[in-house]
C-alpha cells in the first residue's frame, strides 16, 4: 500500500515545486504519460499526518494516548487496555483482529469495544503478574473516510503482582487454639485499608458467622472476636478477593483456612482434698491441672488460701501441671481454710478456666508434751531412770526416734533406745546416768502426730541426777542476825540421810571454841539441834555439819558445811520524833520512838512509855506498828514548855529481851506567834491614803496561811479589797485602791495564820487607824531588786524584779517603763505587777557570762500619779558559760576554708565565708564551685590567718583542765558542754551524736583527739539546748574526714588534711595547718 510516508522517499520528493517536476516529466517522458496520470490519481486520494504544515490533505488517524501508557509498570491484573484516537474511528474496523494483546507471541483472548474516540480491549482472563504485555493497534483500523493508521501502533506495559496471604495465626490446621485468640492474616504487600473489613475478612463456625472487629496495620489484618471462641470447635477463616492492595489488585482467589480451638483448663485434684480434716499445719498445698498451664498466670493472685476473710501469705510455684502453695508460716490449728483458683489462671495457650475453683479443708490440732518424768528442773533423779514424755494425742511412732528424742549431758548425746506406746515416748539410757549431773532432754519438731502435724517448737526440759548429799538450807540462815535466844537450829539436806550419822559429833554449834551442849534429832531430811540452855544475846555462833553425815546409800557430804549466825542484842531506841532537845515542837505533835528490832506490843503501854511536863504525866494513847511506838497526846501540848519522854526497861523485844536501860529524851514546844508591830500603829492618825498595811510577827510564819481571809482590813463592816503578801516575818495588805480620807479602818489578823511549825496565834489580833485628808505627794522609790545591783553568777532563767516603796499604778508598769538590755540590745519579755513588786520575765533564758542592765524609768507611777524622781538602773552578770573557755581564732575567724597546701573541689561546692590557703596557693574547682566571700591564695592575709590558726590549734591541744574521757565512737551519745579528750581516733560510725548546751547559748564544747576524726556516710551532729556551731571546736591530731551526705557542726582544726566527701555539709570551719583540703559538691557555712 502506498502511503504519504512512502511518497516522501528519494524517488518521489514532492514539495513546493512539484509542478515543475511534472512539467519535466511531461517533456522528457512523453511516452509514459499514463504513469503520471496514475500517480496523480493516487496522490489525490491519500491522507497526511497532522504535522501542522498547513497542507490541505486529509489528516490520517493516529493513537494519541493509551491506558496503560507505554512502558507502564505495576499494571493491574484485571486492567482493561484502552487506546484513544485523534479522531472518530470506524467502529467496525476496531476488533480483535486490529486491537491485539500479546504476552510474547501468545495472543491474549478478549473482547474489543469502541466508544467515542477510545477503543478498549477487555482481556478474557486475568493478566499474569509481573509480566510484560504488548498491545498492537494495526493499520486495519480506519476512520470514517476509510483512512488507515499510517503504521501499526505498538506499546508495552508490565503488570504488578497480586496480593497474597502469606501466613495466618492460627495457621491452617492449627489445634488447641486459645479461646481468646485474635485471628490475623499477613499479606505479601500493603493493602488498601478500605478493602479490609467484615465483608472481606470473615470467621465462621460451620455456617454461622462469628461477630468481631476487623482492623488492619502494617500488612496484617486482625479479626478480634466479640467474645471468646467455643472450646473444641472448628473455625474457618476467609479473606475474599474483595481485599485489594493499595494499587487495586485483588487477591486472585478467596483465601480460606481453618483451625480447631483447645479445651479449657480445669483442676482435677487438690491436696488436701476438698473437705479434708486434720490437715497438718505445715501442709504444702498442691493443685493438679488437666493440662499444662501458663506459669506466669499461676501466682499469688490466682491461687488464694484464706482463713475466713484473711488471705494467707505464701509462695506459689508451678511445675509439671502442678501448682504448689507454700505458706510463709504454719497454718493455725483446728481452723477451716478455703482455697480458690481464679479464672486468672490460664493454660499454656492462654485459655482461662471457665470458673473459679473453690475447695476447703480443716487443719488438725498441734500435738504437745503435757508432762515429763522427770519433770523440768527435777533434782535427785535416779541414775537408772527411764525418761518419759506424755503427749496430748496419738503420735506417729516412726517420728519418735533417737533423732527426735534426745538426752544430753552438755553437748554429749546419751546413747539409748526410744520406744512409744499409749501416747508415751520412753527413752531408756544404755548405761546408768552419772551422779550429780545436769541433763537436758529434747523432743524436736520432727515428732509428728498420726496426721503428720509437728510439735510447734522443740520441747526442752532438764533434770539433775542424785549427787552426794549436801545441806540445802539452814535456819538460822548463814550470817543471820537477831536470832532468837531460844532458837532451835536446823539443817535441811538434799536427800534422805542416815539418822545414825547425825549426832552431837557430826552436828555441832559453837560460840568461839566452846561447844554448846544440845540434842540432835532427824526427821524428813531435816536435822535439828536443840540447845540445852538459851543462847546468849548479841553473840556469834558457828554451826557445822561434818563429812561424817551420810545419806541412806552411805554417801558422805563432800565437805564440812559451816555457817554462822548472831543472836539478837537487847533492843534499843534508835531515834525519836521530836529528837532529843528539839525546840519549837508543834503543840499538836504526835511523839514517836523507833526501835532497833521488832518489839513485843504488849510491853509498850502507859507504864513503859511516858511523856511528862515536869512531874506531871501527859495523858495520851500508845500504839505500835513496824518497830515504831507512837504516843498521841489527848490534848495539844502547852506552848514554850519542856517535855520529857521515857521508855523504860519494861519494854521488851519479840523474844523477851528488855531494853538495857531506860531511854529518856526531852524537847521544847514552840511559843505561839504574836504580832509585835503594825504599820500604821494602833490608833494612828493622818495615815497616807496609799498606805500599805503591814504586821510584823514574833517569829517566822507559814506564808501559805496569809490570805484575804486571815488578814482583813475593814471600813466599818465593809471589807477592803486588796492583795495579801508575806515576806521576812512581815505580812502586808496592799489595798487595790487608795484609802478614803478621814476614815477609820480596822485591821484583823486571825488565828488562822500559823508559824512555820504550824502553831497558830492564841487569838485574833485587831488594830485600827484613821486616814488623813492631805493628798499623797510622796514619790515612789525602788527599795529592793532581784538580782541585787552588781550581782554575779545570776542563773540564766532568772526573773528580774523591782519592789517599790508604795503601791504603784499597774498600768504604768510595762515594757516601756521596766526594761532589760544586753549592751544596747533590748531583751524581750513579759512585765507583770503584783503587790509592791514588778517582774520582768525574759522570753528566753539569759545568755551566760553576760552583764545586763535593768531600768525602771520615771514613767512608773504610784496610785496617786507620783513618778520616780529619776530612772532606777542596776547591773548584774549571769553565770559563766558552761564548758571550757572558747578558742580565739583571731584573723582566721572570717575563713570558712583555710588550707596549708592548697584546696581542691569537685562539682558544685558552695563556700559561705572566706577561703584561703598558705603557703601553697593552689586552688582548683572554683568555678564551678562558688565562694560567697573573699579568696586569699598565698597572700599576706592568708599567711597571717595561718599563724593565728597555729596558735589556736596549740591552744586547743594544751587544754586539760576538767577533761572528760571521749569515747572512740560517738554514735548515739548525748554530750553536754565540756572538754573531751581521746588519745587516739574518734569516729561517728552511724546515726547521730547530740550536743546539748542545756539552754546556754554561750556554752562551749572542745573535742581533742590524738589522731583522726571520721564521720561515715549519712551520719549527723545535731545541736540542741541552744548549742551553737561557733562554740564547738574539734582539735584533730592528724586528719579529718566527713562522710558522704553527712552533716557536721563546729570548727575543725586539723594538723593534717581535711576531706569533705560528696554532699557533706559543714556548719562551721575547715581549718588545717599543713596539708590540703578536699571538697566534693560540699557545702560549708561559716557560723
């Protein structure tokens, strides 16, 4: 076929001068005109390619695009291949002969359709994956003008792969699948999420579709059943061809697989069994399952043993289908326990039990030993004794043997045979026991009852075999005193004795070398010596049982037995009340006399015990109790009178011994108190209206008897309100307000006031006075202070008081008018006023060794408004600080750190204070360390500080006065102020050491040690009682080390190095003479 393309070859070159060429042809080839005519005819009927040259020939049909495009890859396997033309085509020419699809030389069957300008080839089969296909549109396709393609249109493309299910879980044919299984399918490539759903991924049991949720992630589709699967059941999973990859390729066919679920686990046996009784208390509980379990699910949460609501603590283990519960401690006897296996226990495939498994059992009663023979601590046990023990219940005979039933002498086991019958175990020694020997018998917890319950604990007892006879007690005891003169002397033996061996030769009583005659008898292990005559009073006697005394077996005492006793002396009066020559004896006094020994009460009466005033006997009652005779006068004694007491020789002790002589003593009763002076005087006139009324007594009075009832001031019949005080033999009445002018007042002191010995005034004392009319213009004064002016050694807890000459206006006595200062520092405190006295009570204890100044200003006024003429001031000094004097650091005082051969720091160390080193000026680690102060590296200031440090160190080393021994380990100690000395090393190994200043903030502590000072990690020094770090000095003979995270207080003065470990905190100073100071993220706060 001749095409336009063919005409454009070398032989037929038609261009813009094609007319000239025809003319030439006419002229030269006239004879072949018919050929030209033919060529022209052909030319006029051909089309041209649309090359946009402006030619007027018809445009040939062309393929302008294809789907898939030429060279496309990953083409879908169900792809319909299409070609789009540049113009409408004749559909009848577009068919399987003109639109062909090949794989290599193989033609792919299919159908061709044409619509619009697009021809589509629909393969009759799915394309093969990863395969190159060639599509051809032949020149047989024509447009409606019957123009064909200029040439066949050919293009190729390559298909992609179809998605595959590469694996499933469970796998096809799997069995024993867990009931809670999530079913998964793994694809060969990423899938289109929208195509993975409940329609394309199904699970069925027979024809029944299992409900569930389908999810997709990372090439894996998951089917999660809404509920657990049914055990022992076949399930079928299906992934349909509706599942597509991200390119749209479907599975080539439905993927179907099946699996079989397993059976659920169950408990097939327990030990103890359900309802078991008499279960041993040490029982280990076991549970046997019907199949292997997941050990991780067999634990203390899924295996529970309870007594009532209380869960029993224990350990759970699992091996070989058996779970074991081992209680942490034995079960309680005679108790019901309930065991539970929860559904949390799962088999190896994850299947839980269908329901909790519950069973119960009851423990037995523990056996115990109810008696032994010999009993515990028995003595004189026969040497051929068979040792027995009786149990509370029937025992397992096999558990009673020479391992569980032993008899020992010390650590030596006694050989013997063990037998058991009727709840009694018997140990029969192979040889006789040794005499006089202590044996220990033991029945161990290895002994079990018939149910296997062990004894709760080893049962131990001991006994002693018969020894040589000995004296176990005497009467009187050895060194007894006050023995009755008619005493029968006895000796009790350890065992039955031969009566014939106890006689006047083997049982003797002597006074010195003199043998006391008497009779010896024997009965019931007791020998009795009855003297022929009473023993002498106040005499030492020696008793002896000789080795001639024998037991019934003929054994002699090992040695003579000796003891001594002293007979009672004549009774004596050892004290009286009142004592002899006592004065000021109260008039209501009950008189007593104490004897040296127990007396015969019948001999203490009105004839043997008398009290006389001159020759006149005082009437009274006599009683006796506890070696004391009491004389209670029938009436009060007379005041200011001498009385004489007498106890005659008619008084005897309990054994009839009389006093050697009459006992006589005397005493004088006190005079009754009287008022000897009043102020104002009786009938005084013109008495000041602010008068403090007072009465002075003849003797010291009992202040507690002075009150508004016993000291009364009245205007007519009206009692005046006021405050009653007593001081220095004077009672005072301070009216609450000024007295009325020109008024008569009556004062009364009743006989309710008593002297210091309890004697009341004979009668009430009354006096009166009349007030004047003139106003009070007298200035008040301070008449007494406490402490006194210039007083020293004043206690730190003292209250400061000022006593005025008259009643003051209480509102004018306050913290502005009554002050206390330490130098210029005002001391805070509470000011109160009562009577004539103002009191300043400091809020905290005063400082030791400090001079204070107290001031009462002119702001203080009396009740009439009169002020002091001038401020009243006085000084006093408190007691010296507790402990030794402090150590003067001089120019070293500003330094928190002062080294000799440099300072090094690691980490974030913080120094609050100056830091220096001399003569070596090396300082490392600052920064990052921080110094909140000045650094002196080998400069003159550091050099001078080192000189002063040396002087301070030598001062500390020289201290020795009142030194206290310092323990080598400070742990747990509480130390008070003082100088403590240890010649070697000192350590704080654990916990805390407390330094207690006992309320004295100036108290000083000095700790001097010959070698090292060490605190271990986490230890701490704790200050209490007001102790301050600045007053604590640690004088270290060599080096000091403060442990990790330890807390320390005080000034450390070391001869050699000082090391603060990581995180150590020092509230004080680290000062070393010679070596370096090492710090590690430490904190030093200079006090």
